């Protein structure tokens, strides 16, 4: 079971890193027009609401996932809002 826990921990830390290509794409294009702000805020609010559970959990995998995901998805939120073009 020790190897399965290590694999799970690695996946929990690595999974949120898939947000980085989205951030890089937004910055390179200097536009976030293709990102739905409803989707963005829905996901981010859910991450924020789950964070207390993750931060206080004794489960290392859940705790690490929550911390890394919240940090990196907050980076997506910042990039989207920074490069959001105003319509009007």
C-alpha cells in the first residue's frame, strides 16, 4: 500500500500543474476571451469552499492536492482577469 500512497501523492501534486499551460497560453495571446468567467468562478469558488477540508485533513494526498490546486488555479483566475478584454 505504501507504493499506492506515493503514486497518489505524486498525482495529487502533479494534476494541478496542468493549469500552467492554460496560464501560459493566456499570457502569450494576451487574451482570455475563450475562458468562460462563469466556469472560472464556479471552479474557483468550489476550490475555496473545499480548502478548509483540505487544509485540516490528516490525509496527506487530499491536503497536498488542495494546497497546490488552490495556488495554481488562483494563478489561472488572476491571468484570466488580467487579460480579460472589456466589451463595451
